């Protein structure tokens, strides 16, 4: 399917979707430097991306830059936030309030990207009944009683051996999108969007790349 066909059908290639939030972060830094305009060439140069790729990615938002000037920074930030859904706040449940889940509860930056955790679930008696950063922690069995809250986003940070089972319970309780931080590939109905974010996989990639660095020559 061509890029034009995808735009007509509202489809955006996943690689482009992954790059757009990175462009947004770049633009917010540019705004802090009081920069009014930025070109695709500048974005490409500073981020190590081909200029034509930047232009193509941004074209999915339907924004058009000005000749010889580029894009107005504030306008492009607004367009990207709206396009990516960051301007509206989606409520989310967190499943697994251990070390990783705890870190996410302390991450106040999630609100800037349209996600607000309103409750967490766990099985650890030491956690149940507590609040972390104002977010109450319930026993996982309580999730069934809270299905009428119209929360459709779930963050999965439970131990790997429980990931599939908990994910199925999440889907059965009305969760439509799962942000999966476990190393397990979840298998669910096609009507549930699953986004895997494997910290261990990215760590393995980094280690592998480090092995191929040439050793520094030592002076004799």
C-alpha cells in the first residue's frame, strides 16, 4: 500500500509513529531555546535521520512547512500532540506494583503524553491498601468490581510467569490497549492492541552493539 493510500485510510506506518514522539521531544527543546522555526533538514541533522524521511513522517499529520523557513515550532508541537493523542488524557490501570510498576507510578511525565494511572493492582499484602504518588493499590481481584469505570488502557508489569493470565483477565474486564513491559509475548483477541516494551530486549541490543566497538588504541 502506498503512503498516499495509507493517509487516505488513516493508517500511519509504525516506524513513523515511533519517530513522531521523538520529533516532538526535539521540538519542545527547540521551544525552550526560543527557536521559532525549524526545518526538516535541521531535525534530520540533529537526530541522524534522512531529511526526506522527516518530511514524509510529518506529512502524515497534514502539516506543511513554509518554503525556506520550515515549520513553526509552536504550531508543529500542537499538531503533533493532537495527532498522537497526547492532548487528551486517557485513564489507565497498572497491573503489578512491584519495582518497575512503582517506577512508573513515580513517572509524572506520563501525564504529558496523555496517560494517567488512576489505580494499581497487585497481590502483595504489603502493597495492597497503600497509595503510591496518590494512586491507590488494590488486590487484583478488585479489578472485576471496577470494570464499570470505562478504563480501556492497562499497563502490565507483573512477573513474567503471570503475564498471559493477567492479560487475559485485563481483556475480559474491558481493557482495549495493553502496554506490556514483561518479556512475554502476549496472545489475545485481535480487538486488543498490545504494545511490547521489553527493557531486556533493548538491553541485549545495547550489549551486542558494545561488543562490536573497536578497542581504543593505547599510547606506548
